[in-house]
C-alpha cells in the first residue's frame, strides 16, 4: 500500500505541471476559442529568460517576479499584435497562427541558445524528505507548494476580484459584456497575459527536472492537452483536475501495467481521455463552448 501511495504522490507532482499548463490553455480557450499550441514554447522561453537573469547574479526569487511580468507582457503583445488580427476569421486561421507561433518560438530559442540541454538550478535545493514510508525530494515538495499557490492565486483572481469577474463575463458572453460597457479586446489581452504568466511557473518548476532546451515543454504540453480535454477546457477547475488525473494515471500505468513501463506509460492517460470524451465530449467538468461572434 505504501508503494501505491508513493506512485500516486509522484504522479501528483508531475500532474500539477500538466494541470498548470492546461489551466493556461483553458484561459485562452475560453476567451478566444483558440487552442494555443505555442503555450509550451512560451513557457520555455520564460525559463530561458529566468536562466539569463540568474547568470547575471540575480537571486532566484528576485528573477521569478521579473520573468512573470515579462511573460505576461509577452502574452499581451502576442494577443494584441497577432491574434487580434485573425480573431474573427474562424478557427482554422487561429489554429494556423498557433502552430506558426510554436515553430517560430522554438526556432528563435534554438538560434539564441542552441538545442543543447542546459542545467537549470533548483530553487529549493537538494535533499530528500521521508514521512510514513513515503519519500519526496525537496524539489518535488517545493514545486508542489509553488504550483498549488499559483492555482490558488489564479482561482482567487477569477472568483474574488473585479478583473476576474470581467474576464469571465467577456469569455462566457462577449456580446452582453460589450453592451454593458466592457472593452472586449482589453479583457482578452489581459487573459492572454494571465495565461502566459501562469505557464511561466510550469516551465520554471519543470526545468530543473527535465533540463532546459527549446523542446523541453513539447511532451508536457501534449499531456496538458489531454488533461484539458479530460477535465474540460471550458472549465479551469476541470483543466487542473485533468492534469492531476493524467499525472497519476501515467505514474500508476508505468509501475503496474505490464508492457507500459517508461515512455509507453503515456498510453494510459490518453486511453482514459478517449474513454471520457466518448461518454462526455465536453470533459468531466466541461460545458458547451462559448462561440465568439
């Protein structure tokens, strides 16, 4: 039983990274109906910027706020300069733009930093924590605390503040929100900024484990897409819960399902996602998507 709990705990650690990425995808999807396939590359760029600041001598906890602000500004700039020009053109142009952003950012990072993996320092140090027969590294514990704090802050923003309420109103019913005097374009830009800032935390937490490279978040993004589909991209809670379920399912399958060890374990969460959407196409917590007109 202890081994089972250990596997669940390890799956939770990775699942929260997928959940954070899925949360960022959900914020953009609710506002624009766009699946931002470049979310992983945007997050990776944030991790590279963090490493640049660390190399200048800035302490980690001084670099993170700077990078989060820069990431938010970058997300807002992408929405303002690129996304807004094709928002009303339909889903295919949005999809094409998303893929172009993915390829463009990946190429830019490869040109500037090369494709060689780089060591990213852990902000939480090294060491092992043992409790009731369970073991976690200090990096895992610190990552869990940071990601849970980010999720709590995001939930508070959307549910407890005027900014969050306006963002939700524009996403759920843009026509009515405009009639009530809300500037639709402004709030969509803010939504992109929030998504970019949230994604930055996922990359900063993942980089010490995965090692930093331009393609670092490609595989986690695929699992985040599965997580969002499983939980429901139209639900921020669903996106996070989906991430946790994907992480735990992946971990348990790799340990207990014969033939699914290593990278093959990813088959299990995708099968789970396929089974859920067959029964409930909008996901566990999803609802019918709002279509912007």
